[in-house]
């Protein structure tokens, strides 16, 4: 029996490739695949595209797939087996939501590859195997961009039985970039709710008992979600906010249903919301939604600590006056007092043009109390107060997602490095702990008044990677590089080695790799396996290693087993500049640390043992390492050991290569970036 597969397609080649792979490997040979043009500018919508497929297809069974969704191997054949055993019924597959490509799900390279997706059957036409006879002459209403499935499905539900193909899944791909490439369900459109009403009315008008029940379930689900929209994970789907002016059409649509049908909705909350809207009572519906949401979030009798803290932030802290003299600093989420915010702070202490006071967010207090400076611990009430009250905020990472930018505040984002690895909107796949990362990032970065850039190369990248206009990027040089640009002599090296307790008679190698997106344990917490065998240390001559793990990495195995006495872990050390200046050589991978280290003109080795995975799957890189990196790229421990044993002169050609790129990579080398940053902040803040 022939199966006709209808796929509306507009763009997203990489998605379509996965979709077609699912069909090719679906295990069912007698298929006809129809990829139908789905031009978003065509007002007839996806309905038109599906209808064209229906008109031309010749199979005894029909399967609709969206071009960004897919099946895993053998699953189409397995679903067809169920369909052929139940020739008059519609075969339903399980619906799974996933942020990942097919390969990641198949190879399980992400800890949570998918989740159960609860989409009411009246709204879902995809992943069903439908006997063609049941829908002969039927089509989708062509004037709707959204929800054109409802009338089609309501009729089908009335007509046919639905059988479940247990254990066979249809993977609905959730786009990780709902900003520049949203799927239909992620599009934020003012006509969404209106079209829901039109489609619902049409569907309910013709529905029998079964169809009406499915529609009621669908409306309850949909409207409850709309009224509780902040409960959706970022980037998952778009729900339209219900406003007072929507009520007449919404009420008209819902009233196409019998009250008896609404009473049959199994979920109590959804039933109550729909009944309230049936009566046109939006206030009541909102109240119920709020109550459900509160219950969902509440933990224990009085709710979770976080809830109370957030309530304090919203209801109290945000109502307090902004302290125009106060500057808030944070670097690496309060893990360290380092990076550019630290150098801007130091410059402030030195020149303080407007007699400002300072507050540092730090998980641990600074050992020495500094002038006009207080410390707050991230997540505490005092932290929330500082975030709400500071006039100026300087941070090198994203602020908390709950942070509300007040109009009197000035947010200066320094970011934390010149990128080699692709960032945010330049990444294809997102394997970090939060697959909704791009959407969250977008929302957070809209609150930055200015983003600091160290050099023209970064400015160019930040523009597309963060989707920020050039006018909001302040290319002032990197404050954290001021010290490196000052130049370093052997006296300073010696002093720092003494301070850090490092041996004076060995070559000091700083190992500072980046983190791996797919090794997460929790939010901002990743593990890392040291890429060295036990025998490695014996292959290198007279080296002492400073191990400096990325601030996201809390767990590394095997340091002392490999290096014994010849290594020290300095991952918690505040200012990595000290480690740069104290060392003779850097070993890194795809981390931005090399851009800074290259300023010193000391040898760098790129130990890219997992380059293929990193480059092709995890992140992608902005340039070819072999061609542009200021040091040899090695892949094995043997190669690394050889590189470490070479003398310094052999690295000269690489550094000359870097110098040729001059200011493009390095930015100004006058050691005045901190001063420029302070003056810039003051000027812009005062002009606000
Ligand atoms: N860092 C560090 N120790 C490491 C790695 C990084 O102290 N072992 C610090 C450096 O200051 C570095 C910054 O963290 O410049 C950013 O680290 P990256 O490894 O580059 O990674 P990430 O935090 O993902 O930042 O655009 C900048 C980056 O490419 C993205």
C-alpha cells in the first residue's frame, strides 16, 4: 500500500535534510514524498501547501510531516504496520518535542534529547497515518496562517476511530532560534488569537459530539496556556495574550460549543477557564489561571524561597529609588573578581570622576576591604537590592533572567573574550543546559545599553552573533588587556611566581581550556575529563603545569594522577592575567584566552584533541585554526609533548603571523582601555 507523505517547506535546509533522512530510514519502501512550497508571504498559508499535496498525491494512506520534524529509523514502517492492521482508523504516533537535530537524538549526545509534547489532537495533523478514503475531497481552510488544522481534524475525529501506535514517536523540532527563524508555533503575531477564533468557529460549527469534545479540550488547553503564558519554557511556543478586546470573538467561538461539552473537559482548571470565557468573564478566567500558576510554582506551605525573594525584588526593591552614585560590578556571575569589570573598577577607584560608590557581587568576599566598596552575595536580598538600586551596572556575563531594567539605570556589558568559538545566533545547535538559550539571550541583551568590544574583529562578530546594532557596541579596547599591553619583564614574572608559589627552575605551562557544551551537570555547571593519560607527564621535560579550568567547570578528574607534584590547580584564582604573566607558555583549545595571551608574545599550543566534534557538532569556529591561530594545532598527547619540548624560538613564525593581523585581533595596545571605559560610561550615563 502506498503512503503519500506531504511536507510543506519554505526554508531550513538542515531541518529538511533530517526530515528526509527519517523517511529514507523509515523502513517503509512504498512511499511517495511531496515537498510542497510553503511561501510565508502567501496569505493562503500552510493550508494551501498541504492542499496542493493532497490534490496530487496518489497513496492509499496519507502522512503529513512538517519539514523541520522527523522520525527515527524504522518508525514509519512500524506505524504503517499498525495502520495496515486497522485499515479504517487513523494511526496516531506519540508526539515528542525536541530542540535537537536527529543525529543528537539518535546518538543520545544530549542528556535530555526530548520531552513529551502535549498538543491536543484537534490541533495536530502531523504524524498521523490517515487512510486516504477518509479525507477524499477534504482540504484545509486556505485563508488562515495559524490553526488551519482544526476544521480538518474536527471532521476527521467525527468520522474515524483513532488507534495509538504505541512506542512510535514523531519528533517535533522546536527551533532553538525563535528570533530569526521561528517555526509557525513560535511566531509572535497579532492575528494569532483572531485566527484561532475563526478556525475554531468553523470547526465547531460543523462538529458532531466527538469533534466538539476534542475542540473543547483543545480550546481549554490553548486558552489556559495563553493566560498562564509565563509558565512556558523560553522559545517553546508562542501563545497569544488574551486582551479585553478579544473577548467578543472568543466568546462567540466558544459559544459554538454546548455547555455540556465544556463540562466534560477532564482538567478542572481548564474547564473553569473555558466556562469563565464562555460567560465573557476575562477577569475570572485570569484569576483562575493565576491560581493554577501559583499552585504549580508553590513548593511547601509558603512557596519556595526563590519565589519570596523574587516577590521582594518586584514589590519592594524595584519601588525603591535608584541610587545614582552607586555602581554595581559582577564578573563570571560572582565567581571571581576579575576580567574587565575588575579593571574598570580599579580605574574608578583611581580617578572616580563623579565620586561614586561601588558594590561587587561576589560569592566569596574580597580579602581586603576597598574604598567605598560593599559586597553582596548573588541570589541574596542584598544582591537584589543592589541590582534594583544601582545607577550603573557593569557585568561581563548575562544578568539574571528576572532582572528588570529601570529607565534610570545604565547597563554596561563588557562580555568576556574575543571569540574563536561561535556565539549565540551564530551557533547552529545549542547543547547547553538551556536549549531556549538564544531566546533568553536575546531578551537579556536587549537590556544592555552598550556592549564593550576589544577590537574590530569582535565588533563584527558581536553584531550578528548577538543581533546588536553597531551603535550599541563600544569598541574601546579590553580593560583586562591593559596590564598585558603594559609589557612584562622577567622581574615581574619572578615576583608573580613567588606570589603564586610556583617553581623558579621549571618551564611554567598554563593549561587553560574552554568548556564543553554537552557535558553539563546543571545550570552553569559542567564536567570535563582531562585529556591526558597517566604517562603524559613523563614525556615532557622540566615542565610545571598551572591547571586553569573554565569557570563553568566544577569537576575534573585525574589531575594528581597525571601530573603528581608537577601541577597546581588555579581554577579559583581571581585574575587570570597573573597566571598569563607568570607562565612561559600557554596550552589551550578553543578558548578566547589565546587572544589575550598572544599580546605577551609567548608561545601558544592549541591542543584540539576533539576539534572535529567541537567544530562540526558542538559549536563551530569562526576561522580555520591551522590557518590563523598563533601557534601549532596538535591533536594527540604525543604531538603536544613534542610541542612543549621545543624551544621558544620555534614559535616565532606563529607570533609573526598573529602580529600581521595587528589591531584587527588585538585592538588598541595603549593600556588605556579601562580609562576609556570609565569615561565612556560616565559620559553616556550623565547624558541619559
Ligand atoms: N577563562 C579562564 N580560564 C579558562 C577559560 C576561560 O579564566 N580555563 C576566562 C578567560 O578570561 C576567557 C573567558 O573566561 O577569556 C571566556 O572563556 P572562553 O573559554 O572563551 O569561553 P566562554 O566563557 O564560553 O566565552 O567570546 C568569548 C568566548 O569565546 C565565550
